[in-house]
């Protein structure tokens, strides 16, 4: 008897004219607002999307006091107290896990290759630590994994081909714009992606201020 074959669902993609080399690039979206985390009022019921670096500051492998960790941990509590909602998706979790593991890899001297380290007995303890912290993240968040038809991939690729942006960053920006969420990040790269930002990075705050002047 012939086995059934899984049929993939194909979503329509809006076609755009192909850009010629050296031709005009698409205009980049203007920044919306950049809020300093120290001055932010945390409005009731607001929606947020935390960048991977924020979760690493809160739950990552940091062995010493860090001002940024304190600022973002406090913001997490303020959001929960204000009945705000924090969203997450599988890309953020994947980045958190991989970055956490590679930070631990760089801090040890027994292995020279990451894959050997990941398959070793010492890594099991680290894997348990990572899993413990991911579970804590999941307790504070709701999933918002995007469906492909909700993402404007041609626009993402128009931006990506400029060679200035990380692909995942472009997807995160689209998710925040589509769902009207404040993006919490310490990364200055998001100053040009048209999303409302909450940060303790004063350089990022300054860039947002300059963009509004």
C-alpha cells in the first residue's frame, strides 16, 4: 500500500520588481520612538517584545553584577505589575539557547570545537541550566510565532540585500510593527527599523532623539 505524502501549504508572496545592481535602494522606515528605560512610565496593558540580548541580560550566564541586567530585570517586573504582555517566538528562544551555550563554550578550555563541547558530559549541566532559564522566560511570556503570510518577505529581502541588517532583526521589527508592540532591546541596529523602542542604551536613545529633530 502506498504511503500518503504530506502536502505543504504554499502561501502567496507579493511579487516586486527586481532591483538592478547599482540601482536605487528602497527607502528605509523612519524610527518611531526610543524611550529611556529609566524614564519610562510603563502604561497599563501595553504589549512588548523582548530582544534576545534582553533575555540574556536577565537570565543569561552572567557571573557578576551588571547595571544593564538590573535595569532590564526591573523593567520585566514593572511590565508584569502594569498588566503588560510580553511576547516571544521560537527564533528568540533559539538565539537565547545558542548564545548562552556559546558563551559557556568560550569560558572553558577543555574543548576546542563547540560541537565536541555540546556533546560532552560537562555540557549536560549547562543544558539543564539553559532549560531552567527558558522555562522561567516562558512563564512570563505569550507565544507569537508569525505565520508566513503575515510577514512581508519581499520587503524583508529588500532591506536585507543592503548588507546592513541581520535577517532575524528584520523579522522581529516586522512583528512589532504588525502587532503594535514596543521592542525592548539594547541593540542600536534597530534605530532605523521603524519600531517603538524601550532601552537603557543611552546611545540608542540619542539616535532616536536625533531622528525626531
